[in-house]
């Protein structure tokens, strides 16, 4: 009996596995050489990674993401998601317009490694190691690869004409943490989770191409060429050469403490440059905007938007750690904008405010996704939601009198009772759109499990409103202190929801179950009713299911006498 009990306990301990381990994270350092073939819309590349095992487990294989294969055929998770959303462009696309990755040949120290594709997903594969990788050890793995770049009308990777958006394009190890492997197929709705490390990427392109990328440009000659492009772009008569040069150049980018690398290339880009001084350190960050002549008038102000975004996000969360920040005018097909470390791509915008809002939001993802590398697929609110809260805060801080911007004529807004409402109300209004139809979902919902409408109204908008509520309860200084503590403790790491909660509860000394348990994890409502009682008493009744905090303010002759913060009753 004792032996059976011992075996049972041992089995339970093994089944608990990694969940009982303390925090660790793996490290992946990349060296990639890549050449763009504009006549075939292809990439030819060679990648070498050094993978360090910081876990307590011995590894015999590594899951790799081969995300360009998401664009290969109608069997992929991406293709199926498109159909579920009623989008048939990809389903009926010709093979020439699709994309894939091939020519893979993984080796380690000259030994060929077995590649085994995932049974359901052709954009995931298991690379079996030549020998077990013990804790604390590193392995070097290399492979050539080619990427057929799809037409840029489907999602994030693509080309429109000879403008290229090279994203999620190289073989990338999946995250291995104390919950195990996180191999995941590429999706349009639902983002990513990747290991931190360093990148050294050499990019070969026709020599009249302008490149915007993650990382610091290394060649002085290319930096000088880019500076000249900035000067030329200021001239009203400057028109970039529309022919593609037959000569090539190789330029190098390096960056540390990032978990992704993206680059964008167009031979007709104009470039604007500025700089911003960070609020805490006083360090100067260079900012760049890359755009075409078609949108020159709109985009000439873009560096100012980037500057303000870097400044405010640094002020509220922690100083930007890199040397430059860029935004690129691109033909994006996965929403208004998409973020990558140091660089973001922005889709077509029709006004100054819409461009500023999207640039600021995407630049903000350098913090919430980039520096604070949460699992976006499982906990999308930790990047999109908290980032949308910072977006809301940016707008009401910079434009305190700005009203709702819904593209609806003012008389209709007035008739709907929305006239005179401040911009921040539209975030709450978006949440109500789902809630009042009883189609809402909890904020803590897997990204792929959200309906299309709730992906926006709940994960982005409700989370933004919820964190604005939390800030109002705690006060700006206390809230900001918590966010700075969160940033300092978890930058360049993989925080989980419980890590964020611990910071807020430890720093404030408050139990925040009403927020993290109820507002984040359920569809319960905050709904208070106020009425006059006998003898002039004010009676507040909780008609919702959340005992959230609320203020009661007494006024006399139009002046505030007292404000009391009620918590529970």
C-alpha cells in the first residue's frame, strides 16, 4: 500500500510537471542573412540560432513556428479562420498569390536534424535535437529557407506591387515556459508569444530601396543615404525613382532584448525624422516616419505623433529602452496597424486624428507586447487591452475637450444623447454595444475564441474602460507607481495575469478581487442606482453583480464639500 501511494504521489508530481517550477525563460539569439528577389517576390535566407535552455528540464526537441506556411493552402488555421469570419478572399485565391516557406534543412554542428510537421498545422514543426539539451546548456541550429511572399491582401505578411511587409517570416522557436510548450498556428485574429533574445539581420535589397526595420542600422554609408532621403523628402519637387535598381546593397540591423524582427521595404518611400527626450532618463530617441507621396500631406506630422507616444508611454509606464522608433505607411490587411519591436506598420487613414491614434496605439505596443512580452494568444487583454487604456489616456490628456469620433453627423449624435460626450465615452459605448445585446464575453477569453465584434468591443474597449476605472479608484500617482513597478520587474520577460495582479495588490495593500476576478474574468456588471430616501437621505443600491468602488460627493452652493469613496455594502 505504501509503495502504491508513493508511486501515485510520484505520478501526480510528474503530471504537475512544469507548473510547479519557479519562473524561467529561454533565450534565442538569431543571425539571419536574407535577400529580396523583387522579380519573384521571394526571400532567400540563411538562419543560425543559439538556443539556451534555462529551464530545469532536459529537451530532446524544439517546436518551431513556420508561419509563412499559414498562407499556403486552405487547410491552415488562418484559412479556416477567414472562412469562419465570412472572408473568402483567401479561399478563392490563386496559388501565385499565396505564400509559404520551404527549402528548410535544419542542422546542428554539421548533423542533420529531423523535421516533423505538426499533425494539424503545416506552419508548426518539431525539430528533433541531435542530443538532449540539458538545463543551462545551449545548442546552435542552422537552416537555409526561402519564403514566397503572398500578395498583401490577406494578413500581415505580404507585398502590394513592389512594396514589401516582411513579418512573421523566419523559422522561430515556440516559447517554452513553466507551463510547457506554446506552439501555435498563425492567426489573423490572435497574436503571438515569442522568446526574447538578440538579432543580427543582414538584408540585401536593390540599392534604391528604403528599408525600415527592427534594430539599429549598422552601416554609416546607409545611414548617410537615409539622411539624404530625409532632406530630399522635405522638397516639394522630389519624386523618388519608380524603377527598381539592378544593383544591390546589404545592410545590417542589430537589436537586443526583443522577441521579434520585422522589416519593410519600398523604393518610393519618403522619410521624415525627429527625436524625443525621455521623461525619466533624459535620453534622446530618434523617430522616423516612412511614407509614399500619396499620403505625404497626412504623414508629414507623423514624427510628432511618434514623439508624443514615446513620451507619454514612457512617463506612465517606464522609459523606452531602444534607440529609435519608426512608423511605416503600408498596405496592411490585418486591422488599422500592426506592431513590431522598434517599428510599426499603419494602414490607410483618412484624417490627422485617425492617423495619430493608430500610430500612437501601435507605438505603445513596444511596451505592451514588446517589452512586457505577455502571451497575446491566451491573454490578449494584457497587451491590446492595457494598450487601449493608454490610448484612451493619451487622447483625453492631449485633447481633453475632444468629443466622440464615430464618423456620425453631429445631429444624429445629439439625437442619440451622445452630443457633448467626451472621447473616452466611446470606449464604454463600444462595450455597451455587446453587453446590452447579451453577446459579450469575459475580458479573459482566448483571442481565437472571441467573436469578431467582441475581439474589439471587449478585449480592447472594455479592458480600456476597466483600467480607467481602476485608475480612478486608486488615483493617478498610485496607479502609475504600480505600472512602473510592473514595468521594472517584468520588462523583457513573460508576465502572466497573476503577476500583474500581485504588483497591484502588493503596492496598494488592497484586495482587488472585484477587478481581477470579476471585471476581468466574468461578464458581471457594475450597475449602481441612486435614489432619494426619506428625510433627504441618498440611497445607493447595487443592481449589478460586482461590488466595485464608487465615489459619493456632497456639494453646497455648487462647491464640493466632501467626497467619500464607497467600496462595499
